[in-house]
C-alpha cells in the first residue's frame, strides 16, 4: 500500500518536471565542464535565470 502510494506520488511529480540538457565539448570546453562539475549545476542555472529575470535569488539548501 505504501509502495503504491509512493509510486503514484513519484509519477505525479515526474509529470510536472521538465529537463533541459546542456552539451559540452570535452576537448574545447574543458574549463566550462570543470566549472559545471564543481557546482550544483541545476540550482546554479536556476539562480542565474532568476537573476537575469530580475527576481530575488532563492536560498539554496545544502
């Protein structure tokens, strides 16, 4: 019963998510790739977009 409920909740959550993929050339963009690997890339991108849109940055959880 609990497993079914958990599966339903996950399925509902996944329907709301949208993923955007970013490609890096491992030979010519090593510096960019190294930076992307050194931060929480998803949260960093969201913060940069919010900043660009003029919104207040949301606190990041550790």
